[in-house]
C-alpha cells in the first residue's frame, strides 16, 4: 500500500509537470519522500474547492458558471493535447481562488497514453456519480469521458447537486448508466452545453471544441430564436440553440423500472402461500388414515408442494434481480394453472350430481385453487414481459460492475 501511495504521488507529479505552465491547472513542482511518506510541493492556492463553495454558498450564477465552464474546457483541452485523460473530474478537484479563478487539480489517477503498470487493473476508478457510462462499464477512459464528468460537475455547480446523486453507490451507478437527466433549471444559456456533455453515447457527446464554440456564441435576446450554422473547424451539433431546448441531447427514452419484477415477485410469493394453504385437506386425509380421495391426493398434494417450492424460490431470486427467478416463476405458475384445471374437472366429474360443497376440502379445490390460478396467470405475464427481463439484465450488469 505504501509503495502504491508513493507511485501515485510520483505519477501525479509527473502528469501535472507536463502542464505546469497552464493557467487553469494547479502546478506540482516536486515530490519529496520523508520517512517513507510522499509529500508533494504544489502551487499555493488561496481559496476553496468548488464542492465546498457550492455547499457553503449555494449554486453558482449562470455567468460565473460560464467562467467555470470555459476554464475547465481550456484546461481539459491542454490535458488531452498532452496525451492524458484526467479520469476524476469532479467539484472536489476544482479550486476556486480568492480572485475568482477556477483551477483543475488532482492528477493522481490521470492516465497518460504511455502509462500501463499502474492502471492495468484499475478499470473502474473514480467517483461513481461523476463516472462516464463507458468508464462505469469498464472501458478505458477517453477524452470524451472527462467531458461527461465535466458535464456532471457543471450541472452540480448550477443546480447544487449532481444529477446522479443517490442513496447508495449502486443506485448512483444505475443512474449513470440508465437514468434520465432533467435539463438544469438555473443554467440559462449553459443548459444545452451541459446536456450535450451528458450524452450517454461518447460518439454523440459534445467535444471540447464544440463546447467552446457554443460558449462564444452571443446570448440571444429574450424570446429570440438564433439560427445555428455550421462552424468550419468546430461545428456545433445540429439542434443546439443557446437558451433554447436541448435538441438531440434530450433525456433518454423511458427505461423499464423494477415495478413489473417486484409485482411478479410479490404475487409469486402470494401464489406459493395459497398453494401451501391448499394442501391441508390432503394432509387431513393422510393423517386420519382415510384414503377416500386417492386420485385427488396424487393430483393435488404433490403438485401443490412442488409449485410452492418453485414459486417461493423463483420469487426470492427475482426480487434479488436474478433472471433464473423468471424461469422458476414461469414453470411454477404454469403448473398451478394446469393443476387447478385438472383438479376442478376431476372433482366435478367424481361428484357429479352430489353435494360437492359438502365434500372435505371442496372450498380449497373449487375456490382457493381458482384464486391461485388467477394469481399464477398474473405471475406468468409479469415474469415474461420484456420490462422484467430488461430489469434483471440491468441488475446483473450492475452487480458485475460492482464486483469487478
């Protein structure tokens, strides 16, 4: 661990040294090892981090946020031109000086194109709610990944909170990968820029040049629509109109929630309980030594126990996000439906013309059974709908990422 800390400090110094003269980046002058502890000699900055400022004073006004956007875009342009990717852009790594300048710092996990040894196993590192989707999926960081993190940082600067802030890391990761982002309400003309940086697909994400070009466009008057034209060197993607809608960078379409899966699991457990409840007359016959209904014992007792086991295990697996639960619920639900139909038909045939409701267990066979069949039909439908399958696939993907 000590060797890793030293290696990280040396790497940060080396990465920052490549950009020492950039006015938007905190300079690292040297690394000194004292008693085995690495110390970095850095540029003295009087101020506080952007995260601390927003927490203490609230969101930035749109004009100051535009200064922040320009400073960080220019800093990232230099970082990327030097062949590096920062990989940890977030408000805590942006300093706001006393004279109002914004500086990018903390190159501890930055990756230069020539680095290999220290980053080969660190496929997913950084702060979860600021990770680009492609990095959350284990891909190497690209310049476009830094721009996504910048978009999250700018969003938090103007709104006061990250768009992907959730109660747990897993929920934040899910939001990064699949969540919709509501357009910022306090960003003013920066809204299309922020939404452009937050595009999930790195191929469709706004580039540094496009973002700087958008910042340079004059702000439209109230109610005025600005006609966008292509820029020769840094064209702005079609649909970007300062102060207007977000065009092609609107939030992603609806993603299926856990609703159908949760409903299938709960109904599956309910159906399992009914299946267990329905075997009491069968056990009563066995315990009293009466075998007047041997056919019903075969048709009802053993299938009901099997169905309860399948439905109970299937519901538990599905509620845990396992796709195998869908299979077990489908099999168990299908058995319930078939068994109820056979049992009802058999009872009606055996006791045709007799007082069926006086038969021991008639209420179970002719009332509880059909109710269980209705629940089983609902379980089958909910377990097999695409929304449930997609939710299970999403949960499996998230668990794989968190364990990697």
